[in-house]
């Protein structure tokens, strides 16, 4: 593995053929189990990328060493670009680049921008929340390009969101604006992973769809037989298992999908009423696995939102799992 000293600031003259002529920046997506780095061109195209698994138990020092190793692998000996952006699933103060709280990494008050900058020879580093980074990618280059008011909802294992209002990406008083996965949609409903009950995420997040399906299969083993057979055992059922089995015509999986679309529609109607976006962008693995949710959400917005808000268009995100990388790179250009 190359030593850290090999990373030098870009002088623009030593970039390889694949990246020459492009004002590339480096985007990094720091998750709980892996980190991915990418060279990102000014049009949002990923020129080259590299990923590594990481162990949150290693603590900030170990995780940052893994991150630096990932950057070195991505650079392949090319100089480091002049700007670096890091997206992280965390509450982040983007002005200081401090991770205030990252539950999945077990971090509190980690000065990530400063520490990564030190490891990378003093290059400018910006750090931002991953949902905001993904929204920036969709706004600049993707499904939200050209819009001044949009809301992005990301439906993966959890449900996150972020708002652009009047051409500004909103932060909130403690950098947590847009957490619409935790809108209460069922009074006294299912326990969420947050302190609340009945949250949108507790019904339509990937973990929640899986949990609802496992419960249903256990409650009625005959009806759940196809789901369990596809997954191997009941506790291996995932949201994607539910979608696949529903497509094959299984009645129980079909019922779970229909329930999910009702919960999602309820949540989306509240989001559109609250933020009045001209575009509601839906992304994440749940939408990729069941794109049929998009027209159902749009129909609910048209029929049930306040009339001025009901005009919002509902569209699918352009970027998949690369959205935070592209957005992190873009954020680094703004410094
Ligand atoms: Zn919640």
C-alpha cells in the first residue's frame, strides 16, 4: 500500500489521460460499513472510483486511515485534486466540517474536515450530511436540475430527505432539517429506531418493510410460505424479497406492498404540503426496487394535497448510490 506522503496537491499537469483536461474534484461517501472515493468531473460524471470496507469499531482514527487508503487507491498515483468533499450519514456542521453525531459510526464531535485535511497534505476539505449531498447532486445534475424548489426523499434502509427552497439547500437550526422519515403517520403506531412511534420510516423504511413481512409470515405461516422460501428463513426476509415475491403474484407480499404504498402516499402528501416543492424527487433502494410507487405517490399528491401544493411533479432520482459522492464533490467546488 502506498504511503500517505505520495499524496500531493494537484498542479494540474500530472493527471492521467482519463482525467486530463477536466477540473476534477474528489468526492467521498463515508458510510457505516464502507467508504467510496471518486474523481468527479464538473458535469457530475464520475471519472474513476474506488471503495473499501471499514469497521466502525476502529474509531475515528482507524476509519480515517481506511478513508485515506481508499483515496490513494482511487488516485492511482495521480495528484490529489484541489478540493475534497466528504458526505457522511451524520449530523454535520458544514461550516466547520465537524461531525456532531454519527449514530452508525458511534461518533460525537469529530472534526472530520480538519483531520482528513491533515492526512491529505492540507487540501481544503468540506463535510456535509449524505442526504444533503445526494440532494445537491440531484439539484445540480439530476432529476431536480433547474428547479428552485425541490424536496428529495431517499427511501433505503432508513428514510431521509432534504429540501431546496428558493434556490437554497436548507440546513436547519441544528443541521437536521428534512428528516421526514420521522413524520408521525400512525398515532401510537410501530416503534421507530428514533425515540418516536408511528414514524413514516417505521412503515416504509427497508428495515420496517422487512420487519412487517417477517411478522406477517410468522402470524400466518401458510400465507407466508413463498416469502420464507425465497428468503431461506423468515428472519432473512428483506424489502426486496417482498417486492420480488409480490411481482410473482404472492397474495401476502402483494398486500404488504399495497400497505406500503398507502403509508408512503400519506407521508409524501404531508411533505409536499409542508415544503410546497415544484418537484418531489424519490430515490433510494426501495424506489429502485418498486418504481411503481412513483405514480401512486404522484396521484396521491394531486388528489390530496392543498390545491396550490398539489401541482408538484413527482420524479425518480437520477443518481443511485453514487448521489452522495457526486454531491460531496460538487460541495467542495463551492469553497
Ligand atoms: Zn422515527
